[in-house]
């Protein structure tokens, strides 16, 4: 093997172009070769390092000959598709002003579309000396770094164009299903062993049947970008299961591919991902990716030097006046969204996943950080550089955009402040629904606002109730089964003495912490679970279901299972609660049948033109209109409304009566006038089937026993005949 410091040859080069970014096969001045463009504004030199087909031997090291506006570039004739490479950057080592150049570190191209090589201990590849963190480590680390590989980008885009187009489901009919690729199918007995826990498993026949039975319309996949384990997890022999630690924003993680697809050139991994998307599209399912553009896998000042830090730390990251990292992400660093090249990288990544892989949308982790454009005083701006670029981009015009509307920086809670086209995770819906059903402080007024789309958060700016992504649980926190079985978190398996994870969960355990065989405890927990799920699916907005909640999945009280890549987080299909699954599926389909449960406009409490009834009306237990005091009264915990809206421009064909009663004691309820047929009783686990006759008639006064959500229907045509 040749010494990597003394490459065997040095191919000729020309200035080339400062675009596109990265290393691309192209023609320049009549010659075929590779164009290289690397953003490193403060570097004194940038080198392209070429490697043999194994990635083990460095065959050439060439300084890029030109620099234009901070982009180092060059053209290398005779080189082409398949070439393996890395980068080195020369410049000052001055951490106090934010610069950490170290040419002994082989660096990953931020625009690499293919990356292979050692991954398991990358978090240990620091750029500083272990015994003197203020000094650079002069030992070359190329043998420990993965190498990028040049792809035929035109061929990749053609492969993406061949994917069956997505169904473009309207938000009003969208039901999101959040899942982690491996956990979703790792234990599924009906999936081939080699496909479990993979992209292929996600689109297997068994899973396609499950999605269609359940009625979900979009999979929200936790990060599939290539990621790495953090240093503290390596020390504990744990792994970053969720994937919120991105190493490459353009490369699908090969660890989610089948063993047969994990070739060194990773072409089969990309093909498997595309096949997954194509199959899901053909079955009416959209694919939405959870993306992490707020920070990178390089962590804080004691983290590894892998890519951005070594190329131009002060440009790529948001820093304070002393060169320290601003940490709005809570993960050690935050990308600098005030730097145009950072915005360009994110935009190129988003377009790549749409055009080359056919995805239908994105859920942006800690999206407030993406609206901060600069130094320590940067505040969130809904019209910031990245958001402005996204708003006008034709490639992104048809995709769904979902924000997690908070981060850990100053004024980091920005729910309701994102712009047009954006939907947002609504944690206030989550917390209010939990509080209402599980006995924490909550009023009818608070529950009514969340039930009807959270107008206090989203109505301004011409947005609709669909901007509210309603959820009861998500990957981060308790599962639904644990929410109703544990009052306290139990995260000891994470190795942090139960210090990690949120302590404010608004959970309940029905009198016993953890699993119980006591019938009364199990019955109450079941009623809570069904009531919470029914509330999610009968509320205005866009519902998001956590994979596994529909069948009672538990993580044994762990509410921060980010590092548990094992049976604790893998869905146990063999132990699925089939009765709960059937209940949830029926309620999802009920939502799709009745427009009043997914109205895309705000309720005003007034009668639309030509309508006989107001779009929504509220009632007390005795049938009266609530007073101001009733909205703030906590007992009885009762909410009653009648919804009368149609689909599109059509007038309502039915009225829907919703009753949310969270107390245990029986309550006599006076129903609004007219015949009412039962559609849903969450306490009794009864739901009308589409193929069955109309549900039983409900007489007034009605004795209600909670906790339960009741949904009833009144056919307006029959009501008109009866009163004519």
C-alpha cells in the first residue's frame, strides 16, 4: 500500500467552474472529467484526495487551482463516474475565532451522493489532540474515514423520474403515520427475514395491507439520511436508533437496506429506497421524510471533525463572538442559515430527495433553528433565507411541509408563526387532550379550541385548521400504552440514571405503575386509549398517529428511547392488540366518510348561506348554550357540540354530534332535538362500519358513563321529511 501522504500520481487540472457544488462528472472545454467545487471561504487551500476502488489507498492529492467567492474549484480530465475521493482543507487553527482547519483530517464532501466505508466509530475522529484539545491532531486519519463516490447524476434523476408519482392526497384527507424504518418491521412474522427492518420491509405486502386496513395516507419516516452514533453512545455500546445525527444530507442510510443491497457502491440501497417509494405510491401512500437540517453529526467543540467543521467552521456553523457554538439545536452545534451556501446545501438536498427518490414531503426537526440567520442575537424569521428559497422553488411546490415549531434557542417556541403551505406539530393539542382525558387541569374552553383546529394558533395569516398537525404521542416521549400505564418515566436502560427524557408527560397509570392484571385498571386504561385516539381522529386539523399505538405497543415506560435499537422499540406484531387495531381502523375510515370531522375551514358558529343550521353549536349537559362560566368550569368534564358542514361547496347532508365526557360518574345528557344515530362509542369500543346499517338510535335524555367519546349522526334529509 502506498503511503497516503505520498500519492502515486497527480493528474492535470484546470480551473473548472465554481458550480454545481460537490464533485460531478461533466464536460469542460471539450474534455470529459470531474468538476470539483468546495465552499471553504476562509481556507488557504483545499485539496482533492483520490482513492482506489477499495477506498483504502490514496492515489493522488491535488490542490484545487482556483477560488471564486469562497468556492474552491478545479476540473480534472480523465476522471469520471465511480471515482472515490475525500477533501482536505488548509487554514488557520484558531478556535477562539471559530476556525479549526486541520489538513491531517480527511473530510467528507457536503454534497456527496454516495458514501461508504467505516462508520461505527466516526464520532471518535476529532480534529484536536486528546491530551491538548486546544491543539490540532497532526496524525492522518484517512484510513478511518468513509470515502465519497462520484455518481452519474443524470442517471440517478432518470431513476427518480421513473418512480410512480405520489397520490398528492389533500391535507383534508391526510392521516399521517409516524414510524422508524427498522422498528416498524424488525419483528413482523409475515415479512421475509431478510426484509425485516428495511426499506423493502416498509413496502412489503404485509405492511401495505396494514396501511390500507388502517386507512393512513402518508408514512412519516424518522430520519433515513446517513447518520452516525454519538461518542457517549459508543462508550455504552448503544446506537442512535432515531437517527437525528446526520452525516450526509444526500445519502440514504445503508443500514436500512436489505443485506443483499448493502454493496460497497450502495447503488442497490438507492434502488431499494426507490422501490419502496414506488410501491407505496402505487398503493396510495405518500412518503414524508423527517429531516434534520438544524445541526450536524459533528457535535460541539469536543466532537469529531468530519466535514463542515474542517472545511470552514466559521461559515458553516452559527458561532458566538468567542468562536463557541450556538446551540439552538441542543445537539452541540447549529448550522448557520444566514450563510447562502448553507441554504444552498439544504435546498439541493431537498430537491435531490424529491427528484431522485420521489418523496412527497418533509417534516423539519427543530424548524425554528432554520429561521435563525446569523449570530447570537438571531431571532426566528418566518421569511428567513431558507424559507424564502423554499417558497419560490418549483421543485418543492407540490410537496408537504411540516414544521416542528420550536428549538432550544432564545424565543424558541414559535408555534403558529410559520407561513403559508406549512403545517406544524401542535403540542398544545397533545397536552390538552392528555390533560382532558387523564385527569390533569383542563377546561372545556381549552379542549374546544384544540378540537376545532386551534384557531388561536393558526387562524392568522390566512391559514386553515389543517395547518395543525394533531398528535397524542410521537417518537419522542411515551407511547400511548405507556402514557396510560406510567406516571413516571423509566429510562434506566439509556445509561443516564433516568435523568434524560421529559419529566412533564401529563400521563396517568389508573392506580398501578406499569403492567397490571387487575381488570378495573386494564378497563380504564383501554377506555383512556380509545378516547384519546378517537379525539385525535375526530378533531379538526391533520391527525398524526404514532406507529404501534394502534396495537398497544409499549416501551416499558421509556420516554426517550432514542438509543434503544432493540426489542424495546421494535413493534411486537405477535402481541398486537387486535381489538384496538380494529377500533382505530374503523375510526380512521369514519373520519374519511364524514366531512364534518375534517372541515378545511374555520368554524364561525354562524349559518352558511342556504343552510338551516350553524356550522357549529355548543351545548351544556341540559341542552343550553354554554355561558362564559361554563367554558371555564372543570366539573363535570364535558364538551358537547353539533357540527353541520358539507364537502366543498355542498351544504351539509348530516349533522354530527360530538360528546367528550372524561369523568367516571354517570351523567344525564339532554341531546339536541331530532333523531340521532350512534356512530362511535369509545368506552364501548363500538364504531359504525361503512357496510353496516345505521347505528342504534339514541334517546334523550341519555345516560353517559365516562370516560368516553360519543359521535352521533343526524340525517338532514330524514329530519326535513319528519318536520315537513
